[in-house]
């Protein structure tokens, strides 16, 4: 098999191209822009057949994406961070339309302070929207996940938008060897979109996204979306099996790494999980039985699979690349909710926040996380959530603060 | 059908395509205009709606439309129209949809969206030369939430958020000129109380391609504080006093389609509406009344000849 060096962004664009999408509403934002630039080049030179239109905002972009999907075409779009939040009203809205399309989000920390580098608070903000979520750790996964996402979104048991998430910089701008599927094989895996009754046509008038009066019909339609999202676990597993059959690559709902005999397990999503994998190898070299589980699906939440993988472990350490102010890590809370009261659940579930705004998580920190979790398991006491920050970093920020104060004092002392 | 076929009131369609029994208020000037507009456009339409009074036209499981409907959000109905239009074009070009299945894409919003929150999306849609019709029913306030002032509220009007003795301190935004500055295919003002002028303009818009934008002044009994039976009379007075100039922008020129001559005093229009009652009671505010008259006079002087 030949493999090509592709950035995560180029891999996402290849996913859209191989899905033979009809329509790409777009709006630029760092670090996503390369995706739409790549697609734009292909559309302009005729190597890609779809139609692309640049809207004037992400709010409009997501509206157009949902509206085109409800009219009966296959839609791809992409955004990041502030863009996802600017369009958030429509992220929720189009999920309720049951408009099946795929959005690639290139994760980037949220303002304030404004920054360009990644964490997962942007995508976590879409958690309760009804859009399903696939989280990627490699560029190959980005391409493959776009194809898988269409299978899941368009399935008649699901009919919901799917967000494929990759980390800004670490994946978006990092070249990795990627096997680009042949168009025929991609077409075999992903047949043309069957809109069925989700469309507009003169001879078949339809009213979509109408208002409801009262909580009863409202609840019904909200429950219906939730149940459809739950069905997506089965649909995803079927699609992943079919994908492995065509391409030979496995993309389970949860990736498990050296987990079987592990007594302590890291839990992470996204590309930083590859750092955890390296740490697992080093800890194993030192004789520690540590493993990693990495949920690829976050919505629907693969709770049963996670319980299977974590059953009987002494402790699990959740490393969240997000922070819910006043609560802590979102993934930790989700996993705790999912495992609570289950007889085989690990007795200790520690929580660590790290990697915010692209901050690295070093091997030493993973070693410390493993040690803290092991100690907690032995003592039977779970420590409070920890915010990863080294003394070196603290010294650096104190220096910056000293400069800021000096600058302000200098200004104030001017005559 | 060409626009010239609407010569007299008798030529107007009497199909009454829009169903009755909607939750709009009695005497709704927006609904009056929509009835007339829909009869000209016909059921081969998909209405793309923004949050406003008319969002309640289609409440599950009912709709008064024979054709299609998509509710979006307050700010982005033109972007919804973009998605629907593009998708229809793609399906027709790929022969996945026969051309006879095509639809006229019609944005339907109130003034809150058109003059304010949705203006950026409209500007973008016009700039992209989107082939669509935009209908704004302009009741000069955030009507669905109880008539707070909006960017479309006229000077001195009392609203739920301008209850002082001078009413609203701002001035009605000139959306017609803002839209026309984008050089779209067509812009027009209409009012339900002048159905012949309205039908001619909707027919003109129907036959053109590209962005076609219509503002329908929508007398609003609860918002403007008048008896529902007065809707048509107040609409006629809006035109006869020159407060609501009926005009169209086409081929780069603005043409007034019905020039009131002689113009009735603005006071005749204001007196009928509770939202202007503070100009007359307890004391007559002669200075403010004169200012309102002067503004209308200056407008017509500026467009004369």
C-alpha cells in the first residue's frame, strides 16, 4: 500500500473528496482554513465535483449546511473554536432538523484569553447539541473517520449531523503517512446519499423544522433524537466492521492500548492520547502494568464498552484537555456518571486537567499521574482533581507578570 | 403571466392559497400582505423563515402553506435560502431532480431580523447573487415579544421599551437604500392595503432572477395600538400621507410607483394609532409633529423630479 504524507487538514479534505460530497459551505478560521483551501483548489481545477460557497459567518455556514442537507444533498463543512461557538445556535438547531451532514472541527482553545492552539473546550461545548462526535488521534483516522461519519449520519436509524474532531496544530498541521483509499473502494464503502423524504420538491411539499406548542411534543422530538443518537453505537460498529472489511483498518468505538492486563489505565481523547501511549510503553518498560483507553466516539457515549475495558482495574486516570469552570474535567464527569454503581467499575477514578491551549503533557507528568492513581488505589482515597502545571511554568508566568507590572508602573509614572 | 396583466383590482388572483386559522393576530397587516403575495407566487415555493411572529404560522402538525417551509433561526434565514437554493441547483444539474420540481426560494422574516440581526446574512446573500426572494413584514418593532422598539421603529413611536413622553428617540433605518446599495436585481416596498401595486411588484420579482427583496409595511393592531378593523385604512393612510413611499429599485434606478398627490398631513396617519397618542394628549406636541411632517416633506422634495 502506498502512503502519502498528509496534514490532518489535508486528510480531512481527502475524506470529503472521497465521500463525493455535493456541497461545501465554508468560512475560514485558523487552524481549519487549509481544509477549505484544499477543497477550493480541487473544485476549481475540476478534480472534485462538489459545489463550494463561502458564507459570511459560521452561523450562516452551518445554517446553509443544514438547509442543503434537508433539501437532499451530501454536505461537508469545517470550522474551529470561536467559529464553532459563533455557529453554536445552528449546531443545536440543525441537529433537531435531523439533517445528516459532516462537520470537521479542528479543536482550538476558546477565548478568553484568545489563543490559536488546541484543547477540547470548543468541541465540548457542542456536547449536548445532538450532533454526534468522533475524536481522532492520527491523520489516517481523520480521513477514515469522515467516511465513517457519513455512514453513521445518513443511516436511517440515526439521521443526525456528525462532527469529526482533530486537534489544531498537533494534527491539523502535522504531516503523517496516510493511506488514501481508492475512489472505487470509498464508493463501495459509502454509497450515494439516499435522502428519502428529507428533501424539498415541488410535487412533495413539506414543512421542516416547524415550531411546537407545549412540552409534550417538544419532549417527544427531543427524546427521539436522543434515542437515534443511542442507536448510532450499533450503526457505528456495523460501519467500522464494514470499513475494516474494505480497507483493513480497525476503528473501534474505543481504542484500547496494552489494556488487557493493566491495573492502572489512562483515559484520554484526541491526539494527546498518543503521548499517553508512549508513556504507557515507558512505564511498561519499568515494570508497571499501565494501559490506555481512548474513546473515539464521544457522542453517543460508549459507556458499555468503556465499562468492559475498565472492569476490574484498580484505578483509571482521566486526563481532560478541557476545563468546566467550577467543576473540572468534562470527560472525567462523564465517565464517572457512566461507571457509577456498576459492580466491576474501578474503585478509583482520578482527574487531571492538562494540555489546555496546546500546553504539552510531558512523559514525567504521565508517570506522576500513574503514581498518584496507584497510590489512591492502594490507600482507597481519591485525591482532588489536579491542574497540571510545573514549577518551571509557574516561574515563567511570574516573570511575565513582573514585566506586565513594570510596564504598567512605567506608564503610570510618566508625567 | 406578466406584470402588465395586473391592470385592475379585478385582475388580481382570488385563489386565496394561504390557509386560514393561523395564530396571527386579528387584523395583522403582515398576514394581509402575505395572503396577497402567496397568491401571486403560488405553491411552488419554499418559505425559509426567521424567528418572528410568522414562525407561528407553521406549528406542528399544521401549516397554512400549500408549498414548503423551513424554519431556521433569527439571524440566518438568507443563509438557509442559500443552502436550499444551492442544493436544488445541484440536484437539478445532476438530474437527480427534474427541473419541474424546482422551487422559488422565499425568505420570510420580520423587521427585527431584516433590519438588525439578519442584515449581515442578507448582505452576504445579495453579494453572492443568490437567486431568492426576501419578504420582510415590517411592523416596526419586535412584535412577537410585545413590541419593543427595533431598528425599524419610527421616530417618536411609543413601544414597550420607549414609553417616555417623546416615544422612540431613534429614527427608522432606511433598509430599502441599504439593500439597494448592494445593487440586487430588485428591491421594492409594498403594503397589503395597496394590493394592485403589491401584486405588480411581486409579479415583477417573480419573473426576475437573483436577489429580489421586498419590504411590506405591516400595520400591527396590538403593537401600534389600533382596532383590527382599521388595518387597511391605516395602510392606505401610510401611503396617502407619504410616510410609506411605494417604490422599487430596478435596473439601477429607484422609481416611485404611487406618488401621493396631494399628500395628506402626516397627522392623519399618526392620530389613528395609540403608539402616537402622546403627540396629541394630554397636550399637543406641535414641535414634534412638525418635525415628523418635515421629515416626510423633505423626503418627497429629495425625490421630486
